[in-house]
């Protein structure tokens, strides 16, 4: 009976390891990273955020910002990054 229980535990552990390997998007050596991107259309700028912990994406978020003038992409990053870091309590 103990052998069957040990085999069941081993199968569960193998399944968890396979799941973890599939959900890793970058090296798990990179322990805590915030990734930002920006895209723009005629009316809005969009700042996208990914929180990566131990190689896996654990949080994502997008901020939509209405254009006022001829802002550059970096202008939207300057606006959105502090807001996003505060919202998610980022320590990266």
C-alpha cells in the first residue's frame, strides 16, 4: 500500500514539474522582473506590463492613456510606470 501511495505522489510531482516547465517564459534565474511595452494609435497610447517571477508571468496589466498632444512613446512610459508599480507593489 505504501508503494502505491509513493507512486501516486511521484506522479503528482511529475505533473507539477511539467506544468512549471511549460509556464516558464524566461530563465528562472531571473527572479523578479517587470517588463513594459508601449504601443500607440491615433488617439491613445497603451502601456503593457508583465510581472515575471522565477521565469513565469504572474501578472499582466494594460493602461490606456488618451493622447493630448504629440506625445512620444517614452512619455507614456513616464506616466504609467510609477502608477503600475504602485498598483502592484512592485519591488523590481
